C-alpha cells in the first residue's frame, strides 16, 4: 500500500535527459540550431536543457507544462520560442530578457490577464506574438512598445473590446480577434489605412500600343472623376505625405486604390 501511495505522488509526464535533448537538436534551413521537444508528454520544464541554452530556437509545444521557470532567460540567443498547447497559466517576468526573440507562440494555454507580465513589452525585436485560445480579458498595455510587431493572434479569448494599445503599433499588419465577445463593429478600424502590398512601375515603352491606350484611358476616367470631387480631396499625392486628418487620408487612399484597380483591370 505504501509503495502505491509513493507512486501516486510521483509527477506525471516523461522525463527528458540531456542525451535525449541532444538527440532532439535540429538544424534549420538557414543554419540555426533548434531544440525540438514538442509532443513528448513533458510535464515539467527539463532542467537539463539549460546546458543547451545557446540554441536559437526552442520548441516545447504540445506538452503538459504548467510552468516556465525564470531560468528561461538563460536562452539569450533565442529568436523563436514555441510554447503553444500546454497548460501554462503564467509567463515569468524573465521572458523580457530574451532580447533577440522575434517569434513567441503562447497559443492554447490557460493564460488570464494576470498571467501576462508587463515585461513582454521589452521584446523590442518581436514580430509575431500568438496569444490565441487563452482566457485573456485584456492584454498588457506594454504591448504598445513592441514597435516591430507584425502579426498578433488574440482569437478565442474573453476580450470585450479592441485593446487601445494596438492602435499605436506602426508595423502591425494582421490582428486576429475572431471568437471574442467584442460588440459588432468595435473590432473595425484598428488601422484605418489600407496599405498597398506592392507597387509596380513600367515605362511606356514596355507596354504594347493597345495596353498603353487602355492605361491612359483608365487614368483619364479617374482624373475626370477627381475633377468633379470636392476640392479638399483632389490633391491625392500631397495628402499622402501630410494628411489633415485620418478621415481625409483614408478617403484619399480609397481613391488611389481605385486608380490601381482600374489600371489593373484595364490590362487584364
């Protein structure tokens, strides 16, 4: 009976040895070292991997981890950290010491608003942050300091409004807010400016006579419409430099987009 009680107190999960960890080292296509310990039934952070803290990428996803220790800051070279699909309810403040991190995946955990530290805003190189499928009712305002952030996942949380801090991120390209109890319409306008993905310029001599005529005709039609537009909206390109207001700017960008679309349709 005593033996059975002892076994029941032993932590569940697979124990990772240093030898196993070394065998899990992989080389990425761009020559970086990745330690892949995903989907290995790990229930506690393997202390042995601290001896491999010089890796560039660490994958501990799809395990049973409930805690990440402060010693995570030993992985100073980390550029990519994947912790999705665990049982984490807290992220240590030490996460802010990973100054080379550009991708952090915390999706599908048990994180509430108090489980995300303000130190996450110290990750100045971070470009991708996935916080989807958690229990978040809000996110730290310090996320506004992530000036390099491009992609942010906030889907399947408990957010009731669009976080104000998102409106000041200059390089933010995509935010996923699906499946949150946000009132209809409140999730619009995070970024009122529709950015052009690509701009292609060609010389007249590169177009055949027929295509060139179509482009010129399309431009004349747009110019004609603009000549009938209100005076404040005619100077499109000047407005793109110093817009008087967000409303005027977004109106001008829509006109410019129509011009691009008209030119494209004329050539197809």
